[in-house]
């Protein structure tokens, strides 16, 4: 079960990075591309997940942004 979660998390991270590389520059833009079929009640949770992934991608120097990161802050792939 843990291995499946790790694989899913890596897949989600790659989908988020792909969306950013394709031009998504804010959390809502990434959410609309990566979570296109999600129930509207889950959009806030999806946004928080994307925010955490963007922070992790920035730590790995794959994404850059001007701190502090928030939903409307623009970011880009490095």
C-alpha cells in the first residue's frame, strides 16, 4: 500500500511539473489542468496539494517563485 502511494505521489508530481512546463503559472491553473475531472468540493484540497508539490519542486530547483508562495503567486519551471 505504501509503495502504491509513493508511485501515485511521483506520478502526481510529474503531472504538476508537466502542467507548469506547459505554461500553468498559478496554483488554480495547475489544478484546472491536473485535476480537470475533480468534484468542485475538492478543489481547495487539490490546491493545497499542488502548493505542497510546488514547494517541493522548488526545493529541488525544478520550479522557481518569489516567496511567499500563495494561490495567486506566479511560478515557473527552471
